[in-house]
C-alpha cells in the first residue's frame, strides 16, 4: 500500500468518524430539546385541565336554582304565577295502555 493511498484512506476514516460524531451530537441535542418540549406540553395540558375543571365547577354553580333565582331577581324578573297551563291541540288519542304496537 502506498503512502498517499494510506493517507487518503486514513483522512477519509477520520473525516467520517468526525462527521458521525457531529451527527450524533446533533441528534442527541434535538432529542433533549424534544424532551423539554414534551414536558412543557404536559405541564400546559395539566394547567388547561385544571382550568376546564374550574370552569365546570363555576358553570355548575351558575346553573343551580338558587343562583339562577338570585340572578333573575337582580335583573328585575318576578316569579310567575302558579297558574296551570292548558295545551290546546294536544294529543287526540289517549295514550296506549299496553306495549302492543298499533
């Protein structure tokens, strides 16, 4: 093997090893960055789940009858009279007494 051929192959091997090491470092750095991004997204998801739960609790409180009544009174609404309501044009046939189809 001649000296120039040896130096060419040796230089190629050193260059290839250096390039592989640089690629390894780049991939490793990207992998760590993705890990941080995933952790940040998980934290944000937990925070958003907490906000959703808080909004659901607030919605439940606002839908409660006592809160609705207080809101209505604050807006000047009064309780309707307890008058029975008659529906005109309701069902013509009486309801079925058995489960048989007609």
